């Protein structure tokens, strides 16, 4: 199979997971599950109350494990498999932490997969930054200290996997096997640098097609990616329910759900 485009970059956001019922963290009043964003998603919030943060992310892990990849994830995963057998190259950049791309793909599209906001299925040592595959929920929905293996989350074969629940401190915070220091979710919090941005920019400046799916275009750095690709000469396409904030950066707008519009668009390439 051959494709019209030779280097394709896909960027996805919360909208691609909407049809899987993944709840977006942020509601209109700026609260996440009744917590201020900075309480549960910032380094200072973790320093102040790591138990609250782990309760919050334990719930996120349980909800993500229940969600299933939808038609848009499956369409994209099939395309990535087809592209691997062709002369074209694709890179998938996601802002989502829900592991649904990996689960739809059936493996980790490692080299060409950038989860720039981290993922729910990894933890990181707060001392040495060693990263682990971690599918445990350490607290249940009522805030009770438990050990639930959120089985359906993706595990990364190239990382040490916390197959048995790690040691915990007196407050129930999981401790890293490497340094016996607190583990934190490997999620990019407010005020932190997204992961893999240099590699993302490298791909953006070399691509001939850029497709953004289900992202509102108001969170940096991803909101800039379309402009970077366009400036480098790529055709830029946006698939979204509504016009995004960075609409001017796109040549083509396909308004509708990702499940409908993505398969339609891919037929054309
Ligand atoms: N199909 C396509 N697009 C959809 C669908 C759907 N079924 N449902 C919603 N959308 C669109 C919305 O119209 C919106 O423009 O998806 C976009 C989602 O926007 P956001 O919720 O802002 O998500 P995202 O752009 O991924 O946010 C970026 O912000 O909250 C932080 O770190 C978090 O990664 C997230 C980042």
C-alpha cells in the first residue's frame, strides 16, 4: 500500500477519547473532581498533599482502565500498522494520558509515539526519576487505601513493571524500588515541561501532512504544532467537533466527531 504523503504527524487531544466516555478532568469552573487544578496537578500540590494527589490519580487509573478504545483510536491504529508496511512514516503525538492509543494499537508504537503529557500507566521516582510501568490504584473511589491492579492499562515492556504492589509509606504513598523514595505519577503537571517536545518539533518540521484530532488548540506547546508544520510546508488538517482556537493554522477543517470524520479523511490519503 502506498500513501500520497510520505511523512505524517498526528496530534490528538481529549476529543478523540470523548466517544470512549473518558471524563475530561477540567470542568467549566476550573475544578477537577472538586479539587483546584493546582492541588492535584502541580509539583507544589504533590509536595503539600501527596495522598490527595495519589487518591486523585488512582481514580483516574481506574476510570481509564474501564474505558475502551473507540472507532477513531482503532482507525488510527490500523493506519499506523498500514503505514509501517509502506514507504511513508507516521508519528503520533498525544496529549492524552489515558493509554487508549496504545491499547488500540496492540503494542507500544515506541519510536514514533510521543505522549507529551505523560501517561497514567507510568510512575516515576521522585529522587532519581527512574520510570516504571505501574498499573496500580493505591486508593479506591472512597479514598480508602487499597491495592487494585488496573489491569487494562497499557504496560510498557521496555520499563521495569511494578507487577506486585510496591512498598508504601505510613500514609499509603507508593515508594520506588530503586531509592525507596516516593513515587509520583509520570504525568506532566502544570508548570512542568512536556516530554519529547524536541523530537516532536523535529518531526513537525519534516512532515508533509499534519492532522490534529480532538484538541481545542489552547494548551501550549501542542497548540503551536500546526503552525510549525505549516511553516515547514506541510498540509495541515483539523478534525474537531468545533473550530479550535488555533483555526488559522489549518488549511482544512473537518468539523464533526473523530469517529466519523477521521475514517472519511483517511480514505482520501
Ligand atoms: N470528536 C472530535 N472532537 C471532539 C469530540 C469528538 N467526539 N468531542 C469533543 N471534541 C473536541 C472539543 O470540541 C474540544 O475542542 O475536542 C476538544 C477537546 O479540547 P480540550 O478538552 O481542551 O482537550 P485538549 O486540547 O486535549 O487539552 C489539552 O489540556 O487539560 C489539559 O493536559 C490536559 O492534555 C490536556 C490539555
